[in-house]
């Protein structure tokens, strides 16, 4: 270990200022011991270049592992969101098909009822009950008109309800999509932050 001052010159300087040779050597040896102790303490806290490079490589390998984990997590979340969106689309299509089937059934039932009533009226007319049945026919026809109007109102109400439900599902899809986009942006910003 190198000393940063000349010990012999220090001994001579102390002798010139009135210290004996033995006192000068004791003082210089005490200073050398103090310096060596301080240097030992400093060297314990210091790291060699090789140790620093090893630590840097370990940190870089940990960062690489974290990056791989982030990529895997990002891919799994995207696939989960895609599958969820596909499920919602299928459910919406099924609901739409069911609604259309119900509307078709209601219309077919109404047409069938109207055709039955018309055929019944024609039969009544053909049997000669025209005058008596005419008044009944008008009543039945008015009732049919009322029933048809009520059925049309019910159909319109159900269609409006279904449209409202479809709109709410659309809004839910938009929310999920927005959440996905913000999640992707957050992950991308995290990666960007890691690279910088």
C-alpha cells in the first residue's frame, strides 16, 4: 500500500521543531496506522470494477426477466379480452335472433287470427245471416282492430326494449374496449419507461 507523504521527511521536520528522533518516529508511525485504518475502512465500502460489472449483469438479467413476464402478461390479457368480446358478440347475435323469432311468431299469430276471423265472417255471410251478423261483424272487427292495435303497441314496445338492451350492450362493449385500450397504453408506457 502506497503512502501519500514521505515519512522520513516528516520525521526530519519534527526533529527540526524540537522533537526527539524517537518521538518523531512514534508520531509518524501513529499517523501511518491511522491512515492504514482509514484506508481499510474505505476499501471495505468500495467495490471493484469486476464486482460492479457482475452486479450490473445481474440487474440487467432481472430486467430482462421482468420484460419477458410483462410480454407474457400482456399477451394473455389481450387474448382474454378478445375471447370476452367474442362471447359478448355471440350473445348479442343470439338475443337478436330470439327477438326476431318472437316478432315473427307474434305477427304470424296475429295474421292467423285475422284470417280465421275473416273466414268466419265470410261463412256467416254465406249462410244468410248477413244482416244479423253485420252488426256482430262490426263489433268483432272493432275488437280485432283494438286487439291488432294493442298487439302492434306491444310489438313496438318490445322492439323498443330490445333496441335499448342492444344499445346498453353496445355501451358495455365500448367500455370493455376502452378499458382494453387504456390497459394496452399503460403496459406500453410501462415498457417505454423501462427502456428509457
